[in-house]
C-alpha cells in the first residue's frame, strides 16, 4: 500500500523561494570532494561526493555573476570539476577537463576555481571531468534573470525544483571503468536509473526513499531537469500531466507543450508543470532510449518519483505510470528534439552565422583497435579493443601536462594542429555492412585551430562502423545553433536548403542521430583551449574527442586571460 509522502521537499521549495536572493548574494562556495557511504538497491558502498551529498550541492547565481569555488580534494583519486555550459569568457583555466585545460587536483590539494557567467540563463550543471567520477560527483547550476531585467519570458512559477536524472551501479564505478579498459569491451550496464539520487518504487529496497515532490493544486512549478546519466539518452514524463519546455542548456526556447521529453547525457531542460489534476499521487518516470539490440548491454529498467498533491483525500494505492515511448523508438526521441526552437524575439534575439568562414565535416564513429592483451583476450568484436573517433582520429590525451598550459607557454611536442576538416575516407557512412579495414582509426593528439571570430559550421556525420548509435556531442566554452539534422548520409546539395536559420535551438550538446547527421553553427569569439567530445562516457573514454584552439583577437578584450596562481601542477 502506498502511503502519502511527507512534505519535506515542499518545505525545501518554500525555503528556496524565500532565500534565493540571500543564497545568490554569496560568490564563494566550498566543494570538499570526499567519500561517503550510501545505500541503494539493498547494498551499501562508498561513493565519491561533494560535501557528502549525492547529488551534490546546487549553485545559484544571477546571470552575469562571477563566483569562486574552492575545490578541496579529500578523496583518494585525482579530481577535476567542469562547469557544464558555462562559457567562461576568455578564461578556460577553470573549465575543468583533465589534461585539456588543467592537471587534476591531487588528493590533499585544492584549487580555487573562478566561474564567469555571461549570457547563460536557465539551468546548467557541474560535474567531475576526470575518469568516471561524474557518476556521483555532480549537481545543478541555477541561473536566474538578473534583477532589474525583464525576468522570465514566461509567467513566474510558484516554485522551482531541480530534477537530476542519473545512473547507479552496485559495483564501484571506478572498477567498471577499469574493467572496460582491461577487456577492451563494453562496460557493465548500470543497475538502476535514478531521479534526484533515488531509483524509486519499482526497484528493491527503494520505496521508502523514493523522491517525492509535493505540490499545491492550481500552482505552476519550474522543473530544472538535468540528465547526469553516464551513457544513456532518457525519456521522462509525468502521469496525466503535460510538460511545457521553456528552456534548454541555459537558453530560453519557444514554449513547447508535450507529454514526454527526450534528454541526452549532459543536456538540461527547463520545464513548466501545472498542477491541474485531481489531488492524488502520480508517478514521474524515466527510462532509456537505446538502439542496442542485446539487452544484456543496457539498463532497461524504469526510475520513478512521486508527484503528491496537498489536500485531504484518500490516495490511490497504485499511482498511474506515465506514458513513455518504447526503448528503441527513434522517431519519438527525435520528434521531440526536432521540435525545439529558440525564442528568437526582440527581448531574446539570436544571431545565427550566415557567411561561414570555417567549415568542418566530421564523421562520428565507433572503431576497433588490435588487442594488446595476452592471448588476444580482448572482448571487442572479433577479439579487438573498442575505440571511437572523430574524422578517424581517436584522441589521446597528454599525461604530464595540460594542452592549455602547452599552448599558453608555447611548449612544443604536446599536441599537433592537424585535426582534419574532412574524413580521410569517403564511403557509404550509414550502410549496414562496411569493410572491417575502415574500423581502425589513427591515434594521436591532433587539435583544430580556429581564427578569432570565424563563423564556424560543423557537420557531424554518424557512421555504422562497428555499430550505429546516437552521439551527444558537447563543445566546451560555447553554445551553438543546431541548424539541421537528418537520417542517412548528409547531402551537401539538398540538406542545407532545409537548414533552420530563423529560430534554431541554442544548445551545448547536439544529438547526432543513429545512422544520421547534425549540423551546428557558432562564432568563434571565445579565445582559448576548448574540449569537444561525446558525452557518453564510454565513447569519451574510447577517444571520441578533440580540442579546439581559438586564437586571440586584436584588442585586449579579445585575448586569453592569464592563468590563476594556484593552477594544479602535474
């Protein structure tokens, strides 16, 4: 029998609304990275956390604020923290990816990171960016409109609630990563999905801790939804309730009312929920979108949370589950994604680059490498090791210096500048049967150099090498306009005719569909060293990544800022 949940979170919402201005007045945060004991799915283990919290603490700021976060590493392993979607104008020193913009913070050390907010408004998030620590080291960033501005471009909600979707392994996640590296095969699937750190009523030993959101009938709630899952695109919906999307990745959108959302790893959505149903209990639910055929390699479970109305009533014994598309429903997944549009009005104008000066066409592929284990015992296809690439380049990070330091100090031999603008081999990228020789990538540390203020277009072409799948591609230091996407091979004559150059969504992550393509545009006006990678952790680990170096402009305001005094040493 399901009982009415307590009203603790309702109180938290009230306190958040009352105290937001006080919380955001502080520009200093302390993040202590340390292990803490957590119990899920009937078993207990130590996990890495910030301040002992899972999910971690929420950062609340106003648009344009600058804050400082002292990251103190009391854990056993190296750590870095990335402020996902924060553009950090001219200041990549605090961006976070290990050996790209900084060396990791060693156990016992600390790093005071300066976080510069500029045009972002809405929901972003922070997470670890070293090894697989982000599975439990992550939290929300809430960016409110600056006082004295027009405020939200939608009716003021009565309350705001972070909804963080994640994954949970019974096994230590570091061991999952180590096993992937040792065998060269696929990682073990997670044992549960989570909503605000809890798996929900459909999992063993979980009902008593299921996340509950208590609402008042007739009020409107702004759900700040974050996909913190390591590898999976997710569907999310709430039984008997529509959702109205009003923002993505720290930018406002034209309102889109829908019965479900699709959200890739690393993405955020701002969603209005109207509490307009009969007082009762209703399930929120989240499940995977995946085109993997073998169910042994995916988590096919469903996380739940409870939406509970205040009032005097006898609650239903079994709350209704919401509609969620089927696990492999590609049409539903990308129908939602393709419906998103920027607000693009007088108060929130956009500037899509039209005259492109730097064009990149990049394949996005899974690959294989020869096995290096004894007895050829690798678990990739045909005894190989799995790999991944962009334009057949499987990126190898430095291990003793960060690329940003090498660039700033003009240290040679750390990276090359020959990331290709075009794939080295042309073939039917989305054919079902492709020659195995095409699966082997080149390995190296090649970056792409861009002139300051160049108008950039990148066309990402998915391939069916090894296995076709979707790829959420993230570029640090920038947001970009997603001007087009489609299935099959990109047609350079026909497909650009259908680009949306009027109101494309502004994203920090673009979804490249299975056996398809996606095109983004942006202006390279943020000098520095910026990481680009797939946000599926296994693909990142296998080498689906590269670096953009954006050169300085002519004026002092167009130049990379100097490093802070306490950059972690290697």
